[in-house]
């Protein structure tokens, strides 16, 4: 076997051991690490109670989520589906403000912001606020939003 073939086989074998999707860090702040939410946490609408609303340019809607002690992950999934309009999401933990995040924060420009927040040692317990803003909206934009800790 020639050297080139051996090197090629080693490289191919190494690729098999590298994860297919590496977690892109969107933000690191105050011990929190924000990354795109894995697909398994994007639950179908029929299985998840979602908040819905309409936003116009500059308007902000706020939602609260109680996070009990011992939780390690906060999932936020904002969907509006129209990439021509831009909404933003800011997450206020009891001890830090994260964001604002825009459509491409999760790696896709698709009218959705789907993120997970983790912190070594667990999330700060208490009320977490999510602020959804009509950042660049023509007319009125409908949306649905869900946030929960697990």
C-alpha cells in the first residue's frame, strides 16, 4: 500500500470520529453559554403550549418562564417564518441579560430563533424573561414562542 493511500485512510477514519454538527457558540456571558438549540428540542407545535402574538415595528412583547433549582438547560424557540421581517429575542436570566439575538443566531436565516442556554453548575433559579421585539417589521408579523427549562 502506498503512503498516500494510508494517509487517505487515516483521514477518512478521523472524519468518522468527528461529530457531524459542532455546537456553534452564539454568546458566552456570566458563565452562560448560548448555542443553537438541537433539533430534538424543537418540539412540534401540537405537543407544546406556545405563546402567540403579533408585532409591529419597535413593539416588544415579554413572557416569563419560571426556572426551578437544578435545571441545566433553558430552551427558547421563536418562530415567525417570514425572513423578510426581522424579530429579535433578548433573554433576561435572574443574574444576566443575554442577547439580543436575531434570525441568523441559530445558524439559519429562516424566520426562527431557536436557542439553548446552559451554565456550568446549573441555571440560576427564578423568573426568566423573554423579550420579543419587532426589530425590522413591515406591517404586522405574527409569531409563536415557547420557552422552558429542563
